[in-house]
C-alpha cells in the first residue's frame, strides 16, 4: 500500500489536471479525472486502519487542495451558467428559424403567381 502522503499528492495532481482542463476547455477529460480522484478517496475509505483520519487531515493541511477545490467549484458554476446561456440562445434561434422557415415555405404559392 502507498503511504498517505503519496496518495494525497496524487489527489492534488489530479486536482491540478482538472483545473488545467478548465483552462484548456478540454471538458471531455473531466469525467475521467474526477473518477480517478474518487478512486483515491475510495482507497482511503476502504482501508480505515491503515489510513487514519488524522494522517489524512495532516497531509491535506500541508497542501493547498482546499483552495484548489474551491477554484474547481467556482469554475464549474461559471461554466454551467455559460452553457445554460448558450442553450437558451440556441433554443431561441431554433424557434425563430422554425417560425420563418415554415412561413416562407407555406406562402411560396403567392410568390409564384403571375399578376396580369
């Protein structure tokens, strides 16, 4: 088994990778990285005798993981807002296009008639 410090450092690296994905806008990698972080947490939970809460807490205090997690939460909320705004815009455009396209195709008979 790996020691607590090694696992906390791996957890921190995955957290930094998540932040880099937000910066690069490579969102497809996020699911895998969050899964890898969950695996590390699961190791801690599955071995409570080897990894005590006090050891984990001490190692977490020695790193800046809490600040990094706060940044991830903030970026996630910002990106969700942006995506919702884009979806609303797309829906409006689709609605407007649908109204005009059906209107022109249905009224095309008027444009084809000759006036004498």
